[in-house]
């Protein structure tokens, strides 16, 4: 997979050493588009990497987010989620299955004159509703 071959370069470009756990976790994030908790990532990788600890996963995710390679997202009081989508994007939370969907918007949608003078560290638009799968089940 192309994304896989590039993780070393991506890490270097972000000023991070390409350690084995960093490469493994970034590859996993790129291959599984969407949102993951640290525990899910640990669970998915621990089998192939017996030396991996939960603490390492947390530290790597924090480093990747600080380097701009992934994003951290917290919606309401849910646990922290890590997201491979690094463009400004919106989130749709389904009240039926609880899934969090990414959606892309024109980048102009994320600017607002009313926030002049505010320091913005992350932009997000949050929509709530019912996903098509859950609507189908309801009928
Ligand atoms: Zn749903
Ligand atoms: Zn997202």
C-alpha cells in the first residue's frame, strides 16, 4: 500500500523519528480511515507487536497529533478519538448507532469574521442526527 511506504517520510517531515511503534500506528490510522480510541488501536496492534504497551500507544498518538499527522477529536464527553483526516472537516454523530462520520466541506466554511481576534487551534463543525443505516432499520 502506498500510504504504508510513506510513513517514514511523513514522520521525518513532521520532525519525528520513525520509531517502529510510530510507523505501525500511523500506518494503521491511514489504512483504517475514521476515528479510533487509543484502546482500539492498542487492541488492533498488540497481537503483532508484543512489546507494545498502552502507554506507548498514548504517547505515540499524542506525538502524531502534535506533529499534525493525525487529529485528536473529543465530542461531548466521549473518550478522545484519533482521526487520520487532517483537513478541517465536519463531524456527524448518529444518535442511533453512535458512529461519528467525517464530512468534508469547502474550506471557506471554516472561517468566520465574528472570530476575529480569537486564536483558533482546531476547526470542527458538528452535526447530529441519524445515519442512513439507522434510518433504514427504523422503517
Ligand atoms: Zn447510525
Ligand atoms: Zn474526524
